[in-house]
């Protein structure tokens, strides 16, 4: 299969070579670009009609060399079913989000290196991040497909349309082939309920959308009030104040999740999909009684979900380790995991899970493998590490720009980095420039400014960083994949060792 292509200047990517009864499939690189190569087996020449592009030949069978286009990605998923995302259920899983579309080979290598029963999600991006990177749901899906195929991964994948807030977001991601849908009702969570007095709480609860909740306030009180909840060795009471606070804080969020889930089920029709509920992007933690109330109400309203992300104690900031008392977090994880086992079972989901190395063994142990780890921006940081290795002056210019953008870009993230604690761009030597990725404040600054970096323009309208950034990554794929593999092995190993199937 390779010799005619080599004569044309193509280098086959050996891990991608796949043989089926219908033919052979591979990727081949010419320069920094990859192409799909399809060789039809005798009697199966019709498969070539599913692909677009030039390059037909008849040496030792019919060969087609075509671009890595959306149509060809869809056709590849049609013929190689293990590339089609599927629901992962309650198996231990990890989402390896990729803001740039070039990280999947490194992600696959990390998952393969840790082994175990860990199930991966390679196509994962939030609607917010898609907007900031200028990507569509279809591009996120297709980039993951090509990376998965390139590495020869055949053990199945999921895909996560993350932090969806509106039905249109669901529709766009469903059309692209996503299998998991993370509903983010954060805008509907009333965090002021945590400190409101009794009269204010009663007014908030009276004003909830009871029709959407298919309930009345008296029914709520009769169903929950003064219930003694005992789950494993954890105990709490749903007294009047606790119930009022839970309903006031999360009632509108529950109604929003119900609307979104019903829209998803209608739009998906007979297609199998799964749901995650996320209430993590709030300022205040989710109390165990609040988790119990939210999950009980979702179940009463017929919502089916596979994982739920509470807001845990302490701080899960972007791109850095856990900030807070680890012993308190372990207790918090223990009770939330017990609730998930009791009312599900469903997985606890760790959002902003990148680089929380002190948390992973504790989370894997307390959840007994019923856990989903969600990462995203840390792959962008490893891309920056690759840039720093290859072109230190260019990395320095990105960092200087990120410092300028930080105070604006931090608004939509839970971060605590300060500019006065981050080194100035011009005081770090070229030899040590990559050490900025290990400094807490500089790391968070780089993490949250990715959208500004990718979208920055010169005065003449030309991209300021984007083209050179991608040129470095495409020209040094093994460097980037190596950084990603080493980084994510540290993330995944504790979960692979305690995987739930």
C-alpha cells in the first residue's frame, strides 16, 4: 500500500493502518498535512464512492488519497464503527478536551499507557470554548476522529458536548454526533440563598416555577420536610430551613435541566445519548442535602443522567492543583459519592479537573471508580510548552500579551492569579522561559487567555499568533504528543487503577 504513495512524497503513519474485510485504511503525511488513504479490497470498490477528493489509482487494487475533510471523517466513522462515539455509562471515564484540535494523539497515548478499564472521551469542548477558539461542534468531532484514527485506538470512545446552556447548543452538538451532553444550569442557581434569612427564603421558594417543576410548594414540604436521611455512614436532616434553602438555590436550575433534557431526548429520537448535570460553576459549595434534593427532584421529573458535578469544598481553579483543606475535601467527596451510589448509581464528575494531582487518588478511592474526570485547558498549556521548546522568543511574546489580557479574560473563570506575583515577560531568561508554565500565577494567566491569544489580530487584520502557533505544533507533532502523554499519564493513572469497568 505504501510504495506508490512514497513515490509521491507521502509518509505513512504506521499506527493508523487498519485492515477490514472491505479494505485497508491509513493516514499519510506530506509535509505537515495528513491525508486519508483508502485501498478497496476486491469486490468492495463501491466504498470509494463514500469519499470525496482526487487520487484514484489501480496499482495492486484501487487506492484513493483524499483530504481530511468533514465528509471523509463522517465516511471513516461509517466504515470503522469504533470511531463513532458511544455512551459510556457508569464506567470510570475521563474527558480530555482539546481546544486546538491537535491534541488527540497525545491523549490516546496517555490512555493506552495507563491501561485498566478507563474509558476515554477525546471529543470534548464547551460551547464557550468553541466560541473563543472559532471552532464548530463538527470540527471538534472531526479533529478527535482523525487523531483517534492516527493512533490506531479501537477500544471505543465517548464524546462530550460540554456546558450547554440552550436548546440550540444541544441541536448543533447532536448533529455533529456527540454522545454525552453536559447541561450547565449555573445561570439559574441562586447562590444568595446560602445566606438569606427565613422570610427571604420563603419568598424565593414561593416564586419558583412550580408548574415547570410539576409540583406545588406544599407537596415539596410533605415529601421532604423533617426526613432523616441515612446513607451508608452519613446522616443529615431535611428540616424546614434546609429544604427551603435547597429549593431556593437550585429550584430554577432543576427546571432548566428538565427542559434541556426533554429537548435532548426529543431531538435525539431513537439515538442513544447520555446526560451529565453540572452545578459546579457557582461560588458556594453544594451541601450534601442540596445534592440529595437536586438528584431526587431530577429523578421525580423523569430525568435520566449518568454523571453529576457538584460544587465541592475548596477551590478547583483552572490549570493548578487543588486549593483548600484536602482532608475536608475527602470528607466532602465521601458523602457526595455515597449519595450518588444511593440515588443512582451515577458518577461524580470532577470539573476543572486539570492538574488536581493531590485530589486524584482521593477521588478514585472515595467514588470507588464511579467518577468522571474532565480536563480541557491543560492541553493548551502543553501546546504552549511545545512552543516554548521550539521558539522561546515567540512564547515570550504570547506570555506578554496574556498578561495584558488577563484582567479582562479572567471574568468568566474561577481563578486567583495576580499580575503582581507573575514574573514580567522580559525578566525570565530564554533558557528558563518554559518555567513560567510551573509558576502558579503565570500558569493561570496563560490558561484563561487562550481565546485572546488565538483571536488576536495585527493592525492589518492578520492573525498575530494563531498561524505561527499552529505551524509550530503541526511541524513538531511528536514533541507535542510527548508532552501530552507524560502530562496525562499523571492525571489518569489513579483512576485507571480504580476503574469501575
